[in-house]
C-alpha cells in the first residue's frame, strides 16, 4: 500500500471481517476544489478507502504473501454526501476467497447512517491467468500499512489487560 | 430433488445481470460471455463465486472454464489452433459443451465463443442433478 487512506482499524477478524475508521478533514486539499463552497468527499475516494480496508483484510488472510490488486468494483451505491468533519466507519467482509482472487462486500456508515455499499473483487496477481510475471518484491504491502494493524492489535491487548 | 433447466437458467441470468451489469434480456441462452456480454477474465471468477453462493455448491474454476489452461499448454495448441490432443482434452474437460462446429476450425481465438450462457446452465444441470 503506497498511500494510506484510512486512519485506523478498530476491529480485525483474520480472514473474515474488518472495520476501519476514516476521518474526513478540510485539511485534505482536494476538498477545496471538490467543490468550492461545498466541500464533499469524492465517491471514488470512498471506494479507495473501502479498497484499502478490504484489501488489507484479503492480504492478511494469506499472510501478505500475495500481491492483492483491486480488480473490479462489482457494485457501488452512495446514499449521502460525505463532508469535512465526518467520521466514516468502513466495514468489510470476505465473501469468497481462493488462490487466485477474493470478493468482498462492505458498507460505509456515519453515526449509524448508511452512506455507501461497495462490493469489490481483488486479484492475486502472481496467479493471473495471463502468465505475466511481476517483481518478486511485494510492492502492494510495504511496511507502511503495518502500523495500522499493530494499532488494532495493541488496542486489543490493552482491552484484554484492563 | 432435480432442478429444472428453466429454473437454473433463470438463476444464471440473475447472476450474470449482477456480475456483468447486463440487462436480463441480453443474457439469452446463446449469448457468448465475452463477445456478447463483455466479460473479462476477472468476471469469470466473479461469476464462479456468485454461482457457488446461488446454488450452494463448490465449483472448481477449471471445471467450468478450462480454456485458459488449455491455451497455455504447447502440446495442446499449435499455430493458434487446438491440436487433436487439445480437442480431446477439451472434450474430456467439458463434456457439457457441444464442440462439433468448433472442431471444423479449432482456432483458439474462437474458443471464447464456446462459452455461452447455455454452457453454464448445462454444466450446473449435470452438477446439481
């Protein structure tokens, strides 16, 4: 993951579901242009947030051995604007996973209100049918995202101690 | 209990409408998945996943769509055509498909045209009953 577009995981059940949080802030420069006088989070970036939440869930399921690439947006539906100051809760679950690919379904909510429903497919590209060869190094899951997973693990441990 | 062909077709059409974003009147039995319905390689996996859910069965992808492994095997493909061995292999792997037309000119570019909505229905029919 070369850029991180979610703030933290709050729940993570290996191989099945994950919940992440994304805070939207006016400090994000693109909101100044999208749109002047009416800043709102672009829907494509809501999909990106879901792709990261679900993509890390899928990657972790195979212990990050696979290069997980977003292959298809099977479905996306949006029900309200997302504005600066909003806290989004992204919940993703794995519907199917095989050696070659995975499909996930997810919801984005804000204070319990449904904002979006997003269904995605991910490909494990080293197992692509075209037989293309990709670099050995896992350029999808670099060290950057690890802190995200550590944070949720730490929170879990703390909760267990108290 | 045996499931009728019509029931299977109806559910397959539902799956294709969702997976490929086509209208249900486009997903006719003789429509080809790639040519007529615009499916790409990832869509085949999507279709397999959805069929598994819909019918509550396990579908090895190789069984329903074995064309990819055939094409990558040099013994089975020569000068862009399936060899006799390749044709035999295709028949063994896809007993649910009629390849009599394809056999006359087994150009691998035309292999994709064999994958029709009807082929999925036939496959499921043999799998379910």
